[in-house]
C-alpha cells in the first residue's frame, strides 16, 4: 500500500514540472477557445499538435540521453577492470 502511495506521489511530483504545466495550460486554453469559437478547430489542432509533439519529443530526447549516459558508464566501468 505504501509503495503504491509513493509511486502516486512521485508521479504527481513529475507532473508539476514547468514544461508539463505549460503543456497542460496551453491545451486547456486552446480547447476553451475552440469550444467558445475564439479560434477554429483547425487552428486548435495545429497548435495542439505542435505543443504535444514538442512535449513528447523532449521526453523521448531526455530518455535516450539518459540511456546513452548509462551505456557510456557501463563501457567506462568495463574498461577500468
């Protein structure tokens, strides 16, 4: 039970990063504008696609960078033996 609670808290802490907040706020703002007729749905789709692509692109980039760093550390530790 406590492990699940810790996982929930960690996930919420990661959600409160600036990039995530900006993505969520932009999504909500443009959704409200599209619903109220402030922008047409095609404009909403364009902006939403760019924002989400940027968000997930940077997430993927960070994961591949971390994987490369781990791989480099493994190579360095095996060379030192």
